[in-house]
């Protein structure tokens, strides 16, 4: 189910203070990157990802592919940073950025 505008607004506020947990470089979505992405989404639900690519179109295509492969939803893109969300099957209250940063 897509995120509502209100949810996106709340998640952007939370995401503003997060550091990137994953950096995607020129090699793209390698097996290691996808494994780390899966782990990060399961643990944190809302994560910030840095894309170390210079071309905007290449970055956007990679972001879209990342969201498709991980079944996550894009919340926001600012420059080389993307904020993505996927609800965890079993929420970890100590690790989830959604739970830990709710107002």
C-alpha cells in the first residue's frame, strides 16, 4: 500500500536526521549491496542511501531499480541521497527508525 502524503511528511522529518547506512557506487546493485539493503530495511524500516554516481539520470534509474528489487517505497530524493521505506515483517523496537523517532 503506497504511503500517504502525511506518512511521507513524517518519514522525511525522521529521515532528515539519519546518516546513510548504504552507499551505492559505480558497480551498482551488486549482490553485497542488495544483501546489506535487505538487512538494513529489515532492521530499520526507514533508511537513507547515498548514491555515488555523477549522472542524475543514472542515479534515478538505480534508485527506481533498488526500490523495485527490495519492494520498498521511495520517500524522498535530495541530490545523491535517497530515503526509502519498507515495513518490517517483525518490527524491532530497538532498531526501527520509525518507532525510535516517532513524535
